C-alpha cells in the first residue's frame, strides 16, 4: 500500500510526466515496444522510473493489470475449439479498419490530423492543470508511435486508407473552388469547355522542353525559398527531388491539361525522390499526403485564378496575351524583333497589324480569352501566307494552371514536416528499427 500510494502521488508531478516522455521518445527511437499508449500511461511509467532511481536500482519490467496484446494472441484457448474461433476474428478486422481510417484521416488532412488530435488532448489536460506544451508533445509522440505500429502490423490497410483519403481531398477541393466561382457569376465548367481557335499553333518539342525546365526550376526554387523562410537548410537531395517533381508535374499538365491531377503526381514524385536521394526508406504515407496537398491546392487555386483573369477588361486581356506570346517566341528560340508592330498589306489598301514579328521574319498574332476572334484583315493575311503567320490563343485556365503549379509546390514544401529532411518520420524510424 505504501508503494502504491507513492506511485499515485508521483505520477501527477511534472517530473514524472517529463521522465515518462523521455522514456517514450527513447522507445520510439530504438523501436522498443512499451505499453504507453495514453498520456496517463506515459506519466505512470515516468513515476515508476523515478521511484526506482530513488532506490538506486534498475527499473524492473513494468507490470500491468492487463497483459500485452502479443500475450493474448499467443496464449492458446482451451476446449472447445470453436470457442477460440468465434471470439478472435473480429479483432484483426477491427484493427485493420482502424489503421485504414487513421491513414485516410492523415492523408485527407495532409498530415495535420495528428497535430490536431495532440492539440485537443493537450487543451483538455489544461483543464486539469497540466502543461499544454508537454501534453502536446506526449500526444504527438503517441500518435507517431501509433502510425509506426499501423505500418508494421497493417501496411495494406494503412496504404489503402491513405489512397482513399488522398482521393477524397482531391474531390473536395474542386467543388469548394467551383462554389466560389459560381457565386461570382462565372461557371468554371463552362469556361473549361471553350475550345481554342482552330488556327492556333500547337506546342513544339522545344516549347515542351523549355516548359518542363521551368517546372523543374519552380520546384527547386520553391524548395529552397520555403526551407530558408522556415529556418531549415536545404539539402542537395531535397532540392533535386523537388526539381524532378516539378518537371514531372509540368509534363503531366502538358499531356492531360488537368492541373489537379498533375500537381498530385508532382507532389508524390517529389516526396519519393527526396527519400530515395536522401538515403531514406520511401514513405508511402508522406507521398500520399504530398499528393493530396498538392492536388487540393491546385484544385482550389486554378479555378479561382482562371475566373479572376477572365474578368479582366478586353484591353488588359490583349496586353496579357501579347506578353505570353512573346514568351512563347523566346521558348521556340525565335525572339521577337524590337520596334513598332509590323503592318502587312492584304490588298485593297487594307493592312493587318500582327502583335510582333520574330527574328526569322514570321508574323505572330496573340489572342486571349474564350471570346477572342480574328479580324477580317487578320483572317485574310493568314490565308494569303499561312506559313508566314503564327496564331497564339491563350485561355484563362492557362494562367490558372501555371499559378496553381507554383502555389501547390510552395504549399507542399511549407507543410512538409521537419522530419522529412532528417529521415525521422514514424515510418522511417520503424523501418530503421527493423534493420532496413
């Protein structure tokens, strides 16, 4: 009774909670299994360790009223045999479903679910006079240990839940953005169905290569900028992984014209490549979270920016189209000539005035927006010399997709946990403890 009273008195002390927290972090680092799944259990373990330290002895194995789960599974059941079958099958199924649900929650909230749960638990502890910071740290340590246990015992359920959560985040992002768009009087679905002018020039190989390079630069620069903004150094492996992810996302966008899907692909590629180049085991959990966050950010940003650009005045759209067309000429390796706009005679004393002429002598006309059309003189000039003219037709969703690619990359880099650059994520710790 004296020992029990001493333990009960000690576990409410801050020293006991701190000691238990240190024991828990040490167990997570080494991969050891400790029965500390709640903040109270963590504090009790710390109290027992303090009592043993006072007595000058090593801590004996923790005794528990309830045997650990492996002992329940290992202990054989007496006769009848049917009784052992009827009571056990539900437990693995429930555990797998719970692991899948936690995976879906982590992916849907982009990895913020553990932080939210730890914060709510710490806030509840404040009512009982406990410290918020230590309570939050205990909650995060417990959540990370649970994630590692899910991947060890139920990897398929955890991965399936992560895929489902990622898909749900992608599905939810677009309706939210479309609701904002519809409230403004413009429906993005109708805007996306607007075709380009038939005579509009398609992308050439040099443009595809140039845009892919810009995507790689976007990924690398975004990684470096956000790392330094958040006070963490950028490693060469992380920067290279972000560059590859940006390039893959850009290629996906050029091939599919779907900003959300291409951003998700780029985010997953960045996460997995950074793990591989950094010498860490590939974390499926973090790859799914990166894909979900990148895709959801793109799904929100692209429609909003496209709608805002579509509301520009005609003169503003014209200037924007001219700047984009000049950039396209540079990508093709045929820069615009300096000077006033050229004047091309089309007969009958009339002239067509293209937006610029390239160094090779080709005339270029830029159009922007779903309602853009060629004038009669421009149409006649094109018909007289089809090979001497190039028509660039840009749409608002082009600007939305480009902006969304930048925003999704920055959001993913900013939200990525610090553990991403030192290999201490829950799954990575678990893999290392298993000898990988």
